[in-house]
C-alpha cells in the first residue's frame, strides 16, 4: 500500500478520520446549495497538487468526443439512473468505470471494467467536482483540480480529484480559479466554450486573469463565453452551465436546446447566432442541430449527455416519447450509437447524465485498473493562508498553492 504524507495528507485528514459517509441516498442534495441543510464552514478550499506549477506546454485537454479511457462517477443517489449509465459506459461505450463510494459490484457491469474507489462523497455531481482529464504526447498524463464552487459546503466532493490522482498514480495540478466541469466544453483544437458564470464566480479577478488561468492550465487557445439563461442574475436552469443548452458533437457540429419560453428562448437564440455561418477550427462551417427543451418546474434538456467512444448516453423523460425519439435521432444524425437512460429523478435537482459523470481520456502508458489503492495517514501541518470569499480571492489562492 502506498502512503500519502506531507501536505497532501492534510487534505484527506478530516475525510478519512471518521470512516463514515454523511450521505442520504434517499434525500440527495441538488446541484445548487440547499441552504436548509448545508452551511458554509468559512474555510479555504483544500487543494493538494502532486505536481507544482502549471501543466507542461505539451499538455492538452482532449474533447469529450475523443477516445475515452474511463468515466468517473459518484454513487450518491439516483441509483437506477447511475446503473443505466454504468451499463452503457462499460458496454457500448467500451470504457472503464471508476465509481467513487460505489458498491462492490453493479448488475450488468463487467467486473473487469469496474473499479470502486473507497472515498466518501457529499453529492452525485461528479462533473462539477471531479478531475479534469488531460493527456500528453510524452506519456505524462495528469488531471487538473479546479476549485469546486461549493467547496465550503461539500468538502468530501472537493477532495475527489486528489483522491483519484493518488489512487491512479496520476499527477494533479491545482488551478486557482472556481470552475465547474459542467461549464466547460473543449473541442479538439483547443477552443474552450463556457458561460459567463465562470467570470461571476471569480469576480475578484478580471476576465483576463481568469482566461490566463484557463490557458495556462488547460492549454485553451481561445475562450468563448456565452450568456446563460437569466444572465447576469440567477440562472433559470439552476446552474448556468453550458452543458444545459449546448453540446459539442465534433469539431464542427453543435447541438443546441431550444425552448418557447424566456429566458431560455432568447439565450439559445444567442448561441445559435454565434455558430451560424461561422467557420469551425477544422475549416468546416458549423453544422447546428437544434433540439426541443422545456421548463416545467425544472429545465428539461437533452444536451446534458455523455459521449463515450462514439456512444452517446442521453436522457429520456417520462411522458415525452416524441421528444425522446427526436433526441435519439439528433445524436444518430451525427454518427453516434445512442443509449437512453431515464433521468426524471435527477433533472429536477439541476442535472442529468453529463452532470453525474466525468471523462478521463486514454492515458498514454498508464493502466486503467487500480492495483494498489493508497493508504491514507493523518499528518498534522499548519499552512498559513487567509480564508477565501465565495467568489475566490486570487491573492489567497496563489498563497495557498505556493505554500503547497
């Protein structure tokens, strides 16, 4: 067993000392903070990079539609949906499944394709708190750990990238901005798409400073920021994430949710206007596929999907057979094999299939199977740092990373 010492142990000390899981599978937390059940602790984020500085110059963040080695999920409610996703990931998706806090086995999932990572969780929303996968041609893979937006409320979630980095022996780079994975889409040419909510979360920095971090850590060449439904106020979909209304299917094909009601209608129209007639980085003109979405107490969308090795895992919703069929046809028109998974239980909490999954690209020279899970040992250390505001304080963040 590998032992984790030094500053890294500090980030896991509180998590592994109790050995208990403060998780209610029958009453899961939504994508947003539930003020009736969650209280901020006022402490700075736990960031435990194993690699210092920004990622090397030859690193890149692959697009989701490039080869995927594994999918990370958290077993933290919506069990029927997670089971359906797991079967699609390891079946037609032909990828490994790394389930944090998962059961010993999942029906329909081959044991050879399944890894359980023993760590506690607060929520199921792995896309937002999970690791951002990177690969390098030199065979030096790594993951980027951004500051999870809910770090003051969900400490177990916030620690997951570091847990996976150590369990898989993959280097972790700490990016000093608040960023949710659901608000990040990248094409294969290094163009990063997001909504302007990332700037609002990091309002103590300039947009240029935020962009510089995205370029330095994720090697983004260009950054395109869209409005979200309700911008600049509270998001109409509950998250303000790009994956709630836009999906990149390849370097020149984009799927956009359209609705008849505001603020969703005009927001989607702005996104369509951006892509219409525009040349994609591969030289093709963007092909725009539109698909119906609607608001009925929650934002029902089919763009919140997962693409794994040419398989699109998409939502289905009870009582909407026509819309489900149209969504399936839209993905098939882009060349995907489609697996549909009922998502009614999670969509009312602010997310669906993309929100509960995170992809890890094929890692050069690395095994996808855990053979030696780490042994966590407590080490008491004092790190001088100032607490961070919810929006993120650049000075305190820089101090935190330098201290590590």
